[in-house]
């Protein structure tokens, strides 16, 4: 479907502005969890886990990184590309834990966010029943590695009648379909051809807040493996591993908000992806992959 090194200036140059108080310079836009005894994978009590395959970089605008619905914060950003909070405020019964190496140890997910089928208020009820793209997220904010980055375990799940198992290749596909929506791509991303040089960018909008997202894929945080991966027997396809080892790093900038000179009363949702289109693409690709 449908890119970070700072040079030191002369001594007479003014100093670079300090990062916002809620985050520190991290070189990557996040701290590598393994450096602090963590991992880029969540875990069930039984031991298997799911890959944390998307990270919203701490170099995103600080307003976007605030875990709120108001003021164009993180939840509104999720809603701008077709995802929303749990159906009618319910909580997930199978909470997963992650250790981001920030000194907090293993913590339960902050929340589960689900594909909303075009309805930010009630659409996640449909996802709960029919399945779809969804993710769990954690915030790297412990005292020993307080980046403020958002770590997301993304996958595409089957209907509740199928126990919400993950579709074939559902970790890689779930990541890429989320990236495709977040960067407003017009065609589905080529998961089989994705590498650590892949990058995509585009804009989404909701509630008169418009976001510009750049996604850059990186290797080295996850392994190309099936070891320790939940549902690895059914997710892996054609002799390939359950996950390809790539993580998508999203850097998000707010380019428009209510009251700005470029805001328009007709702007709400103009870039928002259409739920039906992406659902059909997702199911079609899943069927195709499973038949190969």
C-alpha cells in the first residue's frame, strides 16, 4: 500500500529546546525495553505472548501523547483512523501484561482499543462480536525510562464465536492494516514485502483535529520467530514464522485543531477511513493467505 541525527552547531548557537517534562531524549523516540530488563512482547499468565509491533514515538507532539479523549489527545488520535474504546465501557476479561523496561515491571494493559466499523461510539461492540483489528497498549513512563512512548500489541482477531483467535498471519497483517489507516493509504500495505526500510505517511482527522503520521518500520526489537508467540500454530503460514520481527514506529504531529486559522467546520472526519472498505480488504486477504 498507500522518513533522526542532530548535529551540534557552533558554540554561539542557542541551545536546543528541552523536551517536554513528561519525556526525555531517547535517541529512538523510546527506550529499548530490553536494556531495562523488559521485552517488546506482552504475556499471558501461561507464558505465551503477543508481539508489541507498533510504537508511537515520544518525538510525537506532546498533546497527542496525553492519554485522553479531550484536546486532541491519544484516544481522539486513535478515533481519527478508525479505532475506539471498548464497547459501552466494558473491560477486557483476558488482560495481558508487559514489561517495558522502565522500572514499572509487568503491568496490565492500559486499555484495549478496537476497530470501530465507522462508528466511534458503538462500533467496537460490532468488533467484539464479529472480530477485527484491535490492539492493547502500554505507556513507557517508569522512573528509569520515562519516554512517554506508547507501545501497542496489534493483531486481527476472529469473531467471538471462534474465541477471538488470531487470523492467519494476523499479527503482521493487523500491524500493517493499522499503519495503512493511520497514514491514510488508498491501497492495502504489502505485508509480504515489508522491510526495515519501509515508510509511509499521511493525514487523518476527527473532531476537527488533524494529525500527520509518519510510519517507519524497524528491525531488532522483535525476532522473526514463532517461539513464545500466542496462537503460533495457527498464525504461521506457509512455513513462515508467526511474526516477521518488524515494528512500525509512528511519529504523530498535530497539524490542525479547533480554533486554528486553518480549521473548518466541515473538516471533522474528512480523512477518516471507511470501516466497510478495510474490513472487506482484511477478510479477503486473510482468505487468500490461508488458501496459499
